[in-house]
C-alpha cells in the first residue's frame, strides 16, 4: 500500500506551513535574538522567559489560549475582524500564527547563542574602521552568526513539521486547509488504518533522522574547522 491522495495533500500542506513559518520566524527572531544577546535591560529576563515558554508548556495549553485570543471575543480576533481579515482559527494563517508561537524558541535561541559567541572584539574593530551600528550588524554580526541561522532554520522547520497538539487545537481537521501530516497519521490510527499510518509515520521518522543528521554533521564540521585553526 502506498500513500493516498489525501496523504500527499497533507504532506504538501505540511511543507507549505513549515516553509512559511520558518521564513517568517527568521525575520521576526533576528532582531529579537540580537536584543536578547546584547541588551542589559531589566526586561531581558522576562522576555527570555516568555520566548522559552513553549519549551515547557503542554501544546494544548498554548493552543487553548491562542484559540481564545483568536476567537470572536479575543483581543486578536477583534483586531483581525476590524481589519477585515476575519477570524483565524481553523484557517491556514491561524496555523501559521500558532506554529510561529510554538516554534519561537527553536529559532530565537540558536541565533541568540551564535550572536553572543561573536563577542565584542569584532564589533569594536569594525567601529574603529568607521562602521555604523547598522553596518556592523549587517557586515559583522549576520555573517558571523551564519551557523546559528542554519541551525535555527533546520530546527524551526523540523519542529513545525512535527507539531500536533497546537495544530489540532487551532486548525482542527479540515482537508486541504489544516490537516497536516501529524493529524493525518492520527486519523489513520483512529480509523485502524495502520498500514497507511506506517507509511506516513515512516516518512516522518526518516525526515527527522535526516534533519538531525545534517544538523549534527554541520556542527561537527564547524567544530573540526575551529580546532584546525585553533579557534
């Protein structure tokens, strides 16, 4: 037995969701990670704690509060209705917003750690050469933080692909709109279609292994290069 048309539709939707979420998170998380890496504000601790919340919160808890916020009486739902967008629950863009919240720490923290590892010396050298703060950010910070961005992209994409609880709370189970691979596997198991569930679950397992293999391999190459040059 091979993958059905509904399975392929779920895979396509999952890849679309993960790509959209990853790209948007990279845009949002870059300035946030830089602020967390360099700020001495008293708000740094609370903001860092909020960013890390999805790491410890059950997905259903996060999904529940997001569902309330996006609902007709929620603050976000009222804003989207006033803007003429309508309500976000049980839509693709509702899944995007929920997935961004849930995958946030997996993108922010690798970038933040990479930026912190740069240190002050390269920025001070660039400043003595007349580079403005904006120039230093784009010509020094971003290039030197490349490993962090690679890790953040891989982890953010993979984590979004594997989401289930938040997706089910916010998106439900609408074919072609919110039924991603994890929900499709759940449907197969509920219907006792174990053979089809095996096919999809096997694809997810292989994908996860390849992602982690590439991530650890890139980190190994970086460590080997640093040891070679005495960094």
